[in-house]
C-alpha cells in the first residue's frame, strides 16, 4: 500500500466510523429522520423488523464495519462501495434541505447534503483504486505459466524421441 493510500483511507473512513458509533448509541434520537424511509420499506417486507430505530442501527453497523475495513485496507473497494451505497438513504432521509423553512437550518442541511455527495464521490473514486496485490498475483501466474510451458515442452521432446 502506498503512503498516500495509507493516509487517505483512514481519513476518508473516519467520518463513517464516528457516525456509525454515534448512530448505534443514539438510534432512538435519530429514528424520526428514518421514519419516512421505514414507512416505504415496511410494505415490501411486512414481517421484517424494519422500524426506524432498527434502520438507523443497521446503517450505523454498516458504517462502523465498512469504515473500519476501509481504514485498515481490508477489502477497500468493497468497503468503499458499501459506504457509498449506504449514503444514498442516509442523505435522502437525513438532509432534506428542500423541506426546511428556516434559512439557517436550510443552509445547514444543504451543507450536509453536499458534504455527503462529496464523500460519495470520494468513495466511488476509492472503488476504482487498483488492487495492490494484483501485480504480485499476475507475476506469480506468469511464472507458473512459463514453468508449465517449459515442462510441457520437455515432455513433448521426450515423446518425440
């Protein structure tokens, strides 16, 4: 892993780990923002416990697990993709600036909405990050092919004799 990745991934992940822990600790306080989303999901899975507090907890757990994985470089592309996907409902439910009537609240929600869009962009860029192990695996595969080719050629020569 390059120095830039070593520094950038934890920086990108830090907000998600912190926010996820906060969501797990304060799910009840955050639940009202998730209520409209919960109401839309309930008809799709009537037996599933998809109450707003549970949705906040699920989202928080995804943020903690995927954020930690991204920060430590474990499955970074998959982690970044999971975080980017989780931002869609979080942003849509939590930062509806267009519904705010107070100018200060509207500005604050717009800032958080745009911040989440920016974070999603950074996460999508992280999904394009090349796999650092790929070069090693490709080199090993080429060595195995070269070795096998040599062995096959030797066996063909011995059969011809």
